[in-house]
C-alpha cells in the first residue's frame, strides 16, 4: 500500500509545472518544411521564451494556426494555456474541449491532461474510472508519463483494482523510457524492499540516474532521502558499483536524446561521499 505514497503528489498534483502533461518533445516530429510543425515550434519559442521574449498570447496565435491544420500537440498546448490561464482567461471548459480534440488527433499528452481533470473534477464530474481509462489509452501508446500516473492509480486502487505488481510493471516501463519520476518511484521500491527483495544498489542506481536526467523539484527531497537511506547500508565497493550502474542507466535512456542531459552530480564521485 505504501508503494508510491511518497510520490503521489509529485506526479498527480494539479499545480505547477507537473500539473499538465505538455509534450517534452514531439513524439512524431513532422518534416521541417511542414507548415504546421513550423508554426508549432514558433509557438513553443514564444511560450517558453527560447529565442524571443516570452509571450503566451503570441504563442497562442501560432498554436491556433497550427491547430487549424490538424497539429495535435498545438491543440494540447492551447488546452494548457486555457487551463493555466497563461496568456488567456482561465477556462477549464475550453481547455477540456482542446484536450479532447488533441487526444482524438493523437496527442497522448492531451489524454494525460484529460485524466488529471477527471481525477480532480476540474470542469468535469470527478471520476477515477474515467481518469484511469484515459491513462490506459495514453499508456498503450507508450506514453511514459501516463504509465507513471497509471502506476499510482493501480497502487492506490483508484479507478482500477488495486494491483501492486501491475503498478510496479508500469513503473518499470516508464523508467525504461527515462522518465525520472518513475525512476525515483522504482528506486524507492528497491531501496525499501516494497513488494520485492531489497536491492539497495539497484535502487540507488535508479534514483541517482533520475537526478542526472532531471527530476521535478518536488521530488528532490524524496530522492535525496532515499539515496541517503541506501548509502547508509552500502560499502565502498557496493557504492562504486551502484554509481557505475547509474551511469549506464543514464547512457541508456538518453542515447537518443536530442539535447544535453542536465547534471546535478555532487562534487564527490559518489553521492555516498566515498
């Protein structure tokens, strides 16, 4: 039962930057000469202030142009702007309409966002069953954030039968795709031996790798706590093996990454200070 209690807030909170599942990268990027793709990238640049000054209203204009051409992630981004009230008046009804349209057009991120709305009853009747159904649809498309969120629901028995083994399997799938919150959750399972034989080296490696990949700020305290718990029981050789395993995990999950991996490695070679 306590499998994921420490990270439920981190992955399902409806506030801050983890509240809505905006695309980390377009899973099926269009060719560079595709007008909708170019418009989408311009929208992202304005929304995130990548090249020009941040301007959510200008971002909305470019997303809307791309959405008119059927670009699913642009639809999802418009939904996020409405849901968060950035650049637009906050409007959950409009947000949900855009999320539904984006989901029907192939955006797994939009299905995540719809699931969050149903999980908390934002603009719709609260329904764990519907949230779980939407997350299953996104997870079936290989969406790593959906797998992680669905794992929480299986662990807690929310909208689905309680199934710790299924929850762990979903975490493993998500972690294998480099989703840092899932790596922290799975690492905690092994550090504490929750439903599996305790394996502090493996748990340490997963959490250490997650820190290198980059985790939400709200999970950092849990991550460092679990690292400390593992370090207290690892000798020098075990710590060295765990560090090597962490490096291998980072290399594996980022081998196809198109941008550098942020690093939070401590001054010491090992987080255990050895």
